[in-house]
C-alpha cells in the first residue's frame, strides 16, 4: 500500500518549512532511520529520517522549495509488493503553493541532531490514529521508537502514534512524558493551543511598494527576508504589541566578583576552564529564580505557568539574527559546568547547529551587550518568558563608600524587562534584588 510521507513539524511552533535537499531519488530503496532529506525551519536545517522501509515511488516537492506546509505530502513510499509505477501522483491543484528559496539559504549548515519523520497513510483519519489503545492489544511501533521507549522506560500502550494507522514513531516517543505529567499538563496544552496555532502577524505599516517608491532613483540593495529574520520580526512585533512591558534598573558593584573570578580562574587554569562574568550572571539569575519562585513563570494565554527548575535562556548573536539557547536546570550546575555548556551552545548557535529543543522553552532570558561597550539598554521580552535581563558593561565610576568617602568602583547597570501580566512591580524588584545580592557577594553562589 502506498504511503504519503508528510512534511514534519520539527518544532512546536513550526507551520511551514523549506525542503532544502533530498538524499534519495525515485526508485531508491530506503530503511527505517535512514536520512532521506534536509528540512529547513526558521533557524536551523534538520535531518529528516524515514520511519518505514520501502521504495521511493515519487518525490512530490522539489529541492529548494520554500513554504511547504506542515503535513503536506512531500513524497510517496511504496511498500513491499507494490510496483513503483503504481505510485499516486499529486494533481497540480493539490500541490502546496511554494516559492524557490535563495541558494544561500539552502546551503545552510545541517543540524547534528537527526529529527524523525512523521509519515501518514493515504487513507486513515486523524481520529483513528489518535484513538486510545486497548490494553493487551498489539502495539504498532517502528523499531527505533521501540528502542527509545525501552531506554526511557515508557509504556508504548500509553502513547498515541502519528505514523500510518496510528503507528508510533520516534517523534512520538521522544515527546512522550510520564502519564502523571501528561495528565496535569493536558488542560494547559488545550487552553494554549489556539495561542500557539495563531501565526503572529508582521508589523502593520507602509507596504514594500510604498517604501520602494520613496527611494526610487536612490541606490540600494534589496535583501529578502530569510526564515530567521522573518520569525524575529514577527515575534518581536508580537512581543511589543501584546506584552505590557515595564522596566526595573539597578547598578551592581562588580569589584568583589572580579576578584573572586580571578582567584577561581587561577585555580581552574590547569583544567582549561576560564569563567566569564556572564557565567556568574547566569548562575545568579538561576539561583534568584529559586529564591523568588513566583518570578520563575511564563504567560500561557489564560493562565500563568510557574516553573520549578531554573531554565535560563541566553541571547547569542549570529549572522542575520540571534538564538536564545536554554541552559536547563541551571540552578543545579556548577559555574564551570555552566561555562562549558554555554560555550558549546554558543559555538553551535553560530553555525546554526542547534536542535529546536535547545533554543525553545525556558522562563527567563539574559541579553548581554556589555562586551560591546553598551552601558545600558532595554531588552524585548521573548514570549512566553516572564522577564529578560539586559546587561551593560562594567565601567569604573565614582561611588560613595560605606564610610561616606568617595571612591572608585567597577559598576554594571542591568535592566529587567518584565511582563506585567506575569510579574508585578514589587515581585520584579524582589527578584532583581536577589540577583544584585548574589553578584555583589559571589561566595554565596557556592553555598
């Protein structure tokens, strides 16, 4: 029976993508787990694995095709016993409406983490694939899904499959959670689904034609928006239009931290570890989220989710945009472990090798422009986060010392941008105070 291979959703917010490259051609025999294509999302190009064995009957979408909707057919797989000539062809009217992608985008670096492909049979309905399994009945799952389930200790009877006829595939197992967590999260997921499904609109303003007419006769280079730039524009527009921002500022004296950092780095030199001021800021924010747990929260449409771990996102500038890789459980990690993880995430972000799960999520973010000489700035909240800390440069300033004399200290200005729907002024001030106290008394981070 012929099976349609569908465009996969490689992240929770993905609605369309670019079929950057095929690794197979019509008539090729493929095996489960084999890389068959590269799919470009808004920020990365991911490897796309086959779920079932068979022969590629036809490729329905050409390489370099952009704007392919999630769940649109991209190829037809012929299983054993069928002839390749019997592969169904998609009528021109049924093909997804797409546009060729710029060659430089197609050539983006392939992500290291392979992502499983979800395939759906030509006939089954969504209701049948999501139907609950009868206890003791045969469970249909790919070999890879069975192995991952065994490693994670998951019961396949409790997992709904998105493959053909409800077959469980790798993506289903990797996203599965223990039943207690899944049940408790169900109402939130249902309530937030309409919010996630709504695609943020671009900023309303002058049209491209109007702007171009204004500059008729002037020399310029037109730069088309790639997926990353378009997503950044949409999300930041959404953030400023829908999030009631307010801002809290504090000056932090860094002299004690700089002295402590120098001592630690001397002791860690033999291990090749060199801590940055940013590592201390990450750790301080993670511990402050634990000390003020009501600030460790995100906006979920019609409710607030209070997180237990401190999952801290850190903005990393890359060519054409930025990533916000997430350091999960940052409160439990040592400074040296945070430093090593951050270096790894930043390096892979710059080459666009991060998997979506590495830069999505978190409840709080840090944006540090101090190394670029910026004294202070106001950062835009990355939804659904409750807040973001903008970090400026540490500079020598005259200060009043404890004995009321005037001295010189290294002072860093930070600005906390806060979502007022999630965090009120007093709560934000309490959180920022905790961050300041930890950075001005860095020994407390090791307690």
